[in-house]
């Protein structure tokens, strides 16, 4: 019954995704292949005269001629070659149709990488790997089909973020553990950590006057696509979505430890279980916080290089919105992770003491 329910939810979400993607676009995005080319030297970069065959869409097998110029430090910074595939944007015109080169076609390589990831996950994880993959896919669909469209429709970003985080958590833990006391404990511990991160992020973004609009992507949304959003709230939403994974990991690990200890030593008292969870959590904090903060630092490396190469003073750097925002992002996510440890330990200990843990929770983590 549980498997049928999960499969039904998955199919409904997948159907919703396909429905969203099926919306009629104003322009058609297709793939084209360079079947012939020659270069003309100029004072800067060569001009490449390309003959491109359209591989799919309404204009499949039609031929187009395009002149391409390489532009440094952009998505057009590549040298075309015969046999190379490109992404084209095609739109109707008075003479038939026009096409613009958007970028290289990378979906083939990305598909190969995805297949390698899925194969290794299934080979080494087996059933657990399959369940993790299903959970990951559903989480992506929830964000793409529900979270982003709802924000664009004008719903409150913070409420949507909290609801989305809880939905992803519940779906993931139920898929991995089933409807059990262990999954309930892990979900409650994770929710406590996420809510604390939400509150702190919202508070310090307001105190530090983080607009969220200095990011290049936010600027593009506001100017080119005319999207009206509260970018400060969107920035906080990014903090929470980015922290979900590590907070889930900590909550699940602490909960599994408490349930395992109670199963192996039924006479352990609640206080002893809480103490054990906290002791293990202390060891986890260092690595998990490093993981979270280094992930944020990794995405901000170009920004750090700008400040270092421009010889900016530390006072100037710290007080810029971009760096202050990243500090808030890293620290608030880490605080949410830290608070997950005691909350998960306490909640799991009380729940496991209140009933029969060994018979109620299906063991996923050995």
C-alpha cells in the first residue's frame, strides 16, 4: 500500500512537471549541428561562417547560415568545429524564420554524467540508492513545479520556503524509512533546525539591510525579464534550500544512532540517549559545518578574487552587501545545523522511550 501511494505521488508530480513544460513558448529552442564552416580573419577574433542543420523541432532538417564571433568571458567563448552541436533559439519572421545561437549543446555530456552518477548510486547503494535517487528526483520536481511557480505567482516567499523545506523533508524520510517513529523523529528534528535558520536569516538580513538584488542573476531577472520579486526574501529562501541537505543528514544520523542504541541496550534511559546523541553530534558538527561553509565559499570564489586583486581593505570587503550576504548565508545555515543536533537528540530520545523502537522502525541504516 505504501509503495503504491509513493508511486502515485511521484507520477502525479511528474505529470505536473510535463504539463508545465508543455506550455507553448513564444520562441522555440532546438538543437543544431554544424555541418560545414570556414573562418574569416578580423582585427580581433575570427568570424566563423557556419552552415547548421536543425536536428529537432518544427524546422527539423532545415539548413541555416550563421556568422558566429567568439566573445571572451561569456557563454559564446568557444571555437566552433564541424560536427559540434549548438543550442538555437528559433522564431518566425516575415521571411520564414530566424535563429540565434544560444550556447553549445551540453545535454549529451550532462546526460552521460547523470547516468554515471545513477549507476554508481544503484551499484553501491542498491535499494537505499534507488530510494535516495527517487527522493532526489521528487525534491527537484517539488522545487521546479511548485516552489518557483508559486513565487512567481506572488505568494509569500518565506511561507513557501518553509512549506517546501518541510515537504522535501517528509517525502525524503518517508521514502527512506516509511511511516515510522524513526522518520517522525528525524522530521521533527530537521524542522526545528530549519525554522531556526529561517528566523535568524530573516532577522539578520533585515538588520544588515540585505536587498538580495546585487547578485547578477537577480539583476537579470529584474531588468531583462521584468520579474517583480522581494529579492531579500528570495535570498533567505536560497539559504534555507541550500541548508536542507546537511540538516537532513545530521537529523537522520542522530535519530538513527538513538534508535540503534535503544535497540541494542533497551535499559538505556532518556537522559543517557540524549547525552549519546549530543556526543556524536559534536563530532559531526565540525565536518558538516565545514562542508556547508566551504560549499558557499566555493560558489563565491570569483567574488573573493575580485576583492583580493583590487587590494580592497578588509573593512570595505566585509561591509559590501555581497560579502555580508555570504557571511549571513554561511553562519545562519550553520547555526541551523548546530541546533539540529540537540533537538534531534531530545526528540528522538523521547519518541524512542515512549514505544517499541525495534518493531516500529524499518532499519535502513545499519
